[in-house]
């Protein structure tokens, strides 16, 4: 049996939540597993659908961490467990066991100044596990540079489920919404500085001169949303930019499938960094190529000039010229076909084979 210990888990939404759910679901097909997760409202309905045990721990953050560790330590003493897989070094900090421990790393949570107390705490945990599982080459190098022993770190990219067949009505709805608008750019992400919506909108102002019917669809919510809406007004792009929030998965996927380019030229903002970018893979499943940023792990998900482009997200000219190259002569069609073929390697079944090798 393996324990999966996580702070991020559905029904809460997010990339980390999807990753930990996908991993536990796929592992349950091959191993006995038990999940220890943080309490979420409406979790019972979600948990009852799964064929493995999920134990929820509530309470205020600090006490929850202690309580969860106590429960796990007790469980480890009383049950035959082969290993513990955690979503974050903090999830392992209070767990005392000689069982094999594995810790996933993603980027932001290990990106602390060398020698700082958080850096020391992270390294203490990570240098005492069996394997540190980085989501990309970028995150692996970040960990090693910050003091994690190189022989501990392996790269296993996050997995995805096969893309769902889309409802014809939903696709027709998107077509009637977009009408003649083309080319179609899309971003599905939180609105925060790292995701770089701002620079995309500034590039859009210039692209509009060349492609009068261009449209940019932004799906998500977040702290920067109002600032981005303000920028769209300032640059007189209200007819070019469409905002969507709180929509169904079906509609979100239909909007992606009916777009031409997925755009997320991420940057590093303070300690926040895009460790991998599962959204690029999800778009590619619908034959949509991506524009990603060079700062972070996008290069694991996008093959430069083959399945999309990697640009300098801090350089407006680079964003503009990359998008222009992808749009000109509808180059995005060929890139999209390559992208769909390339990302089949990220399906959970294949990703789990890599986990089996280290377990």
C-alpha cells in the first residue's frame, strides 16, 4: 500500500489538485492506496465516487498540518505501507517513518533564496526522501541549484487524461459566439502577474493592425482580472478580447478546441514561476499549438518551432513576432497536428510507468 499525502485535492479546482487526483486515480489501478487530503466543502459527494479511501483533515492551517501528520504517523505504525508520496515538502515535514518517502516538486514552493529559513527547511525534507520528483527539467535544475542533492532528483512530467469527446451543441455554440473572428488566441489560467496576460494584450494591439478580426479569449479569474480589463479598455481592444469565468468544463474545452493558438508566455514574478504548464498539454490534445515563456518548464511541454514557440515573456517584440510567425499562412495548423502527436506521451498510463520504475 502507498499513502498519498496532499494539501491540494478536488473538489477544489486547480492544476495541483488535478495532478494529485490524476496520480492517485492512476495509482489505484496498480496499487492499494490511501489518500490523506485537506478538508473541502462538498468533498463527500466527490470522495464517494472513488474506489479508494480518502481521509480529510480540517481545521486552521497550522493545527491542520500537525493533526494530519499525527494521523499519518499513527496509520504508518498500524498498517503495512510501502511508501509515502507527498505533493509538497511541507506535507512531509512532520511525518516520522523509515518507510520510503517520495516528494513532488513544482517550482514556486522551492524557489527561496539559498540559505533562507524556508530554503533550509525544504532541503532538510527533500534530502531525506527516496526520490524528489520534479515536474520539469527546469524545476529539477532549480532544486539542485538551491541545494537538493542531484542524485535524488528525477523528472516525471505531470500526466493528463485523454481529451474528452466534445458535445456538438457546445462546439456550435462557440462557433456562433465567435462568428468570423479569426485568428483565435486563448489563455486558460488564473489572472496573476506570472501568467503575463498584460504583455499578450499589448502585443494584440499591434497584431490587430495586421489581423483585423483577431480575437483573444481569456478564461479564468484572479487578482489581476480588473487590471487586465482596464488595460483592454485603455488600448481600445474591447471587441478583440473576450472574458469567461465560472463556465462548464465542456464549454471551456470547446473554446480551446475552436481556438488557433494557446497563449501563455509566463514570466518569473518574485518567487512565482511556471514549473511546467499542464495547460499547454491540454490544449495540444485538441490540436492547438502553444506559445510559452522561456522562464520556467514550458520547454518540457512545447517543442520549439515544431509544436509551438517558446519566447521571452518579458520582451513584447518576441511575443508579437512569435505569434505573427504562428499566424502567418496559418502555420498554427501544422504546429497543432504535431502538438497532438507529441503530447500523447503525457497520458497518465505512460506517466505512471515512470513512477513504477522509481517505486
